[in-house]
């Protein structure tokens, strides 16, 4: 019989030992883990069973099983659409998720769907349609012609956010929205993606996904709303992510783990992490780092 997740993780030599006593104060009990999906729980190509080197591994799946066995609610928090996350959750045994980068809170496999858009006008159509009709997407595409395009096919069948890919200055884009009466909207960088077409400037080497969404939306505000609705204390919640944008979750949970690829892809994150005493880096990237963080949290139950 193979080693269990906990046994195998105990063999990993942690490069930067985590202060267990301090973490016990930050998060004495774990009821919920808010998890990013792509590049965090899932490996290359969105595969649960591949590590960052494209080798097959069962550790992330074992970590998910441990969460189920210990009654830890794993809530997927992603830029993915509601229906796409429904398929992910069904396969992994989860029942709650946050979709479209914090615009939607979904409970009990879709029985309840709540918007998290603040005072953004909600009419008979979708938030996506309202944003389209405002003219804001066309403004951005015209301003950044050759540097921004829709992130097909993942930009299709959306209900809230418009998703683009390219290379733009996010701060500049948000100032443009403010100056052109689109102040209820914002642009967020959702991390690196691969080139998918020849329409972008060939000199662009670093391509990112960008979401255009209501200003009140976001991962942090969605997690805060979920905790308040379900009356879950912050110190009973953990989060796992892989990017600078996931750092905002640190304010809403007891502890945030960043998987190692967060640093290899964005070295500047190391300076930012210093401002968050409850943020820790895993030794391993992607799914192995996810399993590492989960294993650490669960091992404490047996000390």
C-alpha cells in the first residue's frame, strides 16, 4: 500500500519552515479553504494530475480527499465562469464556488446564485450585456489596438466579466475608465496566459488575461461576503493562490498560502509578501504546493 498524503508530505524537506505556533494563533481551526484554480490547484493545461514539469502526480487529488474526510469546505475562487466551475466542482466533490473573479457566489451546486457587484445596475439582461452596451469594452479595444483582444474561447458564454488577453498598463486603463464616465467598472490582471492568435503585436512576449468587471467585485469582497453570510470567522478560513492578485485575500482569511510558481512567475511578489504577516510560500509549485499547504493544515490535528 502506498504512503498516505500526510505520510508523504512529512518526508518533504520544507525550505522555509513555517512557524506552527504562530499559525496556530492565526488559524486555530480550518473550516473553509478558498482556493484559486488555474496554476494553483490545477497544473499545466488545467490538469489535476500534472505537476509543473508535466509529470503525473496523485498528491493534489489525495489532498482534496483529506479535505473531504476532515469536513473542510473547499470553495473554488476563480475567473472561470459559473457553468465551467460547476463541472469542476462536480468532479472534485465540492459544492460552493466563487465565479467570474468574485462577481458570483454559488452555493449547493448552483441551487443559489448571488451577485457581488455592489451598486452596479442589474437589469433584465446579464451584467456582461450591460457592460457591453455601455461601450467600455469597445473603448479598451480601440485604445489598446494590437495589444488587447478578447480571450477566446474563454471569453464566450460569460454572465458578468469581459475577458481579454494582451499586454496593457492596468493603472492606465482604470484611469481611462474613470475619465470617460465608466467609473463603476475596473480592469483586473488575472495572470499570464499563452498567445492564442496572431492578431496581437508579435513583439509582445508577456501576455496576461484581463477582466473588465464592476468595481465592487473581486475575490476579496466575495470572500468577505461569503464569510458574513455564513457567519464564518476569519480565523477559521485559509486561502491558497498563485498570483499578486490573490494577495488581496490575505485581509479576509486567517492565513494565505502562495504556491511557489507565484514567485517564479512574478518575483516582485516577494517584496509585497513582507507586508502580510499571514502569507506564506510553499516549497512546491501548483498542485504540489496546494497539497503541501493542505497537508500542513491537516497535520496539526495530529500533533
